[in-house]
């Protein structure tokens, strides 16, 4: 119902948008990656402040837009997000009340489930606390944490934070997540560390905003929205106390875990690194990966979530 030539206001901040695209382009070049996504979201309003998906195209040359590797991966592509999903598993387990910060999980030996073996990439081979499981990114510990909470609890939690259904946004190009054909115990264990479920990067960012903003899920938008308007749309999906613990864990991970390189002076940054092996012909291949960093800041009172995903980065 808009008149065709009327202006449209966007929530996107041109400065942030420029930096996101610029940094993403530099990272693609530096690590010779085939594609990348960058998203910055306001965790109090759900506004998209910056979003970039590379390779992109010149809007003046629309023929390029039809090339399949130029899709908008931020909302129009679904991916297994890998270890960044461990943040959702920890939040789910704590929020269920079946796991507390005083619990620990034995990650001494690989976990065998049917014919599958769940192993740790940089294993500590010992008993890990909840915090250690998160900052050392233990697949074994995370899977055991999921089992302590239960498959049904996990499924309900993923639904609650919007990771199992298509996200509604103002954009036309929004992909629907790919869920496991059977959400059984094995599927649940691999989902706990981000394999076996594919979601859009935007969904991941929106769910993360709820982890850090006091537990409120706010639908994303690219048009300006006030905090009052956001509050009317927000759903309380996680206990505020769980959100407080998640802020602590995200921060701890940058201070002493896998996210140490994200420590930027003056910005109390928190975050979680993630690596997902890619699938070719139905099998995971270890030499092709998707690397991501999921972050929020300032961790003492979060304003923004930032998610960066690089597809097939090569070592420098």
C-alpha cells in the first residue's frame, strides 16, 4: 500500500553497514574464503544495524543477481552452524533446571552412540565443569549436558527460541530451517553441538540476542523500531537468571577460552567460536569448513549481537 516513489526508512546504520561489508571483504581475501556473512543486530529492539553477504552484486547490473553463489546467505541460506550452537545447549540445560553451574561432565573418553563416535577436537580428556565444557568447546561434555536435560526439553527449547521455524522478517528471501528426519537421541546429541540441523545466520543471531538480553525473543526487522514497540512484540523465552549466566560464559570465553582474539580494548566483548565441517555427497569432509564467531557486547549490559561466518577459509 506504499506509493511507489515514497522513501523507506531502514534501521541499518550506514557506518556499521560499511564496516561490516568492508571487514567481511578483507576476511574473504585474507583467508581465501568462498563466501561470508556478517550480521549486527540490536538486542533490545531486534533491528538489523548491518548485514552483508559476500559475494554480492552491483544493483546496477541485475543479471549478476541470478548467479547462485550470490544469494543473500544471511537470511536466504541455511547452514549447520557448528559449535556456536553450544551456547543454545548450555542455555537450554541450565534453563530446564536439570543442570546447574555446579554440575560437571566426564569428557575423558569419546562417546559412542550406535555406530557413531562423538569426539573432542581439542580434548582435555578429563571431567569438565559447565563453564569449561563451554569455553573448551567440548562436544562430549555438550552432548552429555543435552542428555541430562533430555531430548524433548531440547526440542521444545529450540522451538521456543525460533530455530525450528522460518523467521518472519521484512525481507522476501528467508529460508526455512532443515530439521533432522528423526529427532531421536543421536540427532539430539549432534544438534547439541550444531550438526544435523541447518538454520539461517539471521536466526542464529536473533536467538543469541535472546540469550543475552534477559531472555526475550524479539522478531528481527530492518525498519526502525523503538524499544517500546519491541517490548510489545517480545516473548520471554528464557529465565533472566539463565541469560545472566550466559553473559558471564560468553565473557569468560573471550577472557580465557576459544574467543581470546576477540578481546577489543574498551568493548566488554563476549563470544563463541564455531567450526562446522561441510557435507559433500552426504558425508562430512574434514578439509572444508565453515568458521563462525558469534559475539555480543558490552557483556555487562548487551546492546549488539555480531555474527560472522566464513565459508571454506584457508589457513593463512
